[in-house]
C-alpha cells in the first residue's frame, strides 16, 4: 500500500483560476477540492488597510490527495510554475481515507 499525503495550498484569490487550470492539467487520480477561506495574520504589515480593519484576508484553499512519488513531482512543478506567487503550502500524512 502506498503512503498518501494531503497537499494544502493557500493562495490569493487572483490565483484561483490559474491553479484550478494547472491542477486539472496534472494527471493524478484523486482530484482536488477548493474553497474560499479567511486568513488571519499576526503580521499586520502584510495586510491591506481594509484587511487590517476587518481582521481577515480573503484566500483560496486547495486540498490535493496524492501518493508520495506523485507529491514530489507535483511539488517540484508547482515550485517552478508558481515561483514568487505568494502561495503557501503544507503537506500532511493521510492516516486513512476511503469512500463510504
């Protein structure tokens, strides 16, 4: 059994469509999810005046489930194709997954 991971991307709203198009072109069997989120920061200098007043920054989150070797390939391509885009990411191991 392969080891699976969850890749989470947090991106500015302006990158939503380019990331969706990019992920749809990448051939991996599990698909992905996307949804709007509010980011909160302890670094007010990184927020616009409106974001400072409201206390949140609009962002888009993507979750992609991948096998280990596929994760490495996707991350390498992501780092190349979206270099300098302010996309934040993290990887978490998946303990269990399936369909009910």
